[in-house]
C-alpha cells in the first residue's frame, strides 16, 4: 500500500470539491501535496499513539 497521496488523488477529495485546481501553479500543487501528506502523517501518528496508550493500559491491567 502506498502511504502518501499524489496531486491527482487530492483533487478527487470531496472536501476540495469547491476548489478550482486548473488555476494552480506548479508551486501551489507541490505545496498542497506536501501539506496534505504531512497532515496525513500527523493524523497517523496521533491514532497510533492512542492505540499504543490503550494497549499499554490493557497490558498493565492484565499483568
């Protein structure tokens, strides 16, 4: 599974349906792609940290 999104995949997101991507410069395309991918990685780290804390609490409760 490929973890990051391309600009073409980002254009298909429903939350960006109101944005006109035809007027974007190449710099804006790269900036948006990097920003969305950084947001996705931060979200994954947040979810994994919560799962780790839950696992540790269950582990400490059992033992």
